C-alpha cells in the first residue's frame, strides 16, 4: 500500500512538475511575447508621439502661413477697395472730361467754321482787289481816249439768282467785275 501510494504520489509529482514546467515555459514564452509586443507598442507610441510632434509643428507652420495669407488677403481687399474707389473717381472724371472735350470740339468747330468763312470772305476781297488792280493796269496801258470813254461810261449789272449762282461757281461774281471798272 505504501509503495503504491509513493508511486502514485511520485507520478502525481512528476505530472504536476511537468505541468508547472510547461506552464512556466508557456508563461515565459507569453512573457517574452508580451515584452516583444510591449516593445513594439512602445516603439509605435514613440513614433506616433514623434509624428504628433511633427504634425503639431506643421500645424503651427500652416497656421502661421494661414495667418499671413489672411493678412495679405485683408491688405489686398483694402487695396482693391481703394483701387475701386480710385477707378470710380477716374471714371467720373473721364465722363466730365469727355463732356468737356465734346464742348471744346463743338466750340472749336464753330470757331473753325467762322475762320473758314472769314478766310473765304478775305479771299473774295483779295480777288476783287487783284481784279481791280489788273483792270486798272490794263486801263492805264490803253490810249487816253479809250480811258476817258471808260471813265465816263456806266455799267449796269442785272442781279439774277441764276446768273449769280452760275458766276459764283467760276469764282468771279458779276458784281465784283462791275466794281473793278468803276475806278
């Protein structure tokens, strides 16, 4: 009985010792696996912290750039408003100047028309004077009897609208010819 009990206890001890060794081995493996996973987790955590720090720095950089861009946008908006106001004023001035230019052109046109009229009148007077002088020279070259006859004679010129318009085209109206011979 004692032998049986010892052998059973011995087998039980071996069984449990083997079981403990297996459990210790499994536990050691599990601990090693856990340590490896823990190291990996810590490395991941460190890399994530590093990534987070990098992202925070990048975020700050982007926020600074965004702030600078917002300042530039505000500045450009103000400049745009100023330019629009200036453009509005320039357009108003342009409209005023265009009206003034039209008025000046109208006045210039009227002045030119008056000057052209005066020039044509002066040209007609010059033609009359030249005709008078030519006629007087011709008369001076004539014999004395013919000159006396011309001075005592009278010239009558009939004024007709068809006659004056036809002679006006030649540049020597009939009324001017009469004036030249009177002297």
